[in-house]
C-alpha cells in the first residue's frame, strides 16, 4: 500500500532539516524493513513536506516503529526541525492524506 503524509518544517529550519535528513541512521533503515516499510520519500514546497510511504500495512508499521529505540533516537534529532504533521483536513495529526485520484487506478478500473 502507499500512503501520503504532510508535515511542516519549523520556520528557518529548512537547511538544517535537509542536512540532517540527507540520510537516516542504519538502525532506522533496518527498523523500517522489519516494520514492512519498503520505501519512504519526501518532497518539499516552502515549509511543507510531503511524504510518500510504500509499505505492507501503514497502521501496523507505525505500531512497530513508534516505540522502537531507533525511532525515538531519530525523533530526538529530526524533531527539532519538524513543526508537526497535518491530517487530511488540515488538523494536527500523523494520519495519511485522503487519496483523490490515481492514473494507475483509473487505468485499471479500480
């Protein structure tokens, strides 16, 4: 499955975010693999970040990742630069965005 997430960089922290997110720690990469996360990419527009996560099951993956020490260590670093996540209605939430349209789905008739 693929899900999209939306987060924001703290004002003035884009350059630091880029530097610290150029690569994630190896133990976090291994954690993502154990959690069934196959790919996670991030794009930026201004202070807005858009994430695309390819995983087996997003909710199950986040349950595995959330309390793991590798994630806690990473959040203590990268969290200094992230203002927060927004859900599909713009509310403060770590929740997937609402899918609206996909060319692949349209082509397959799904």
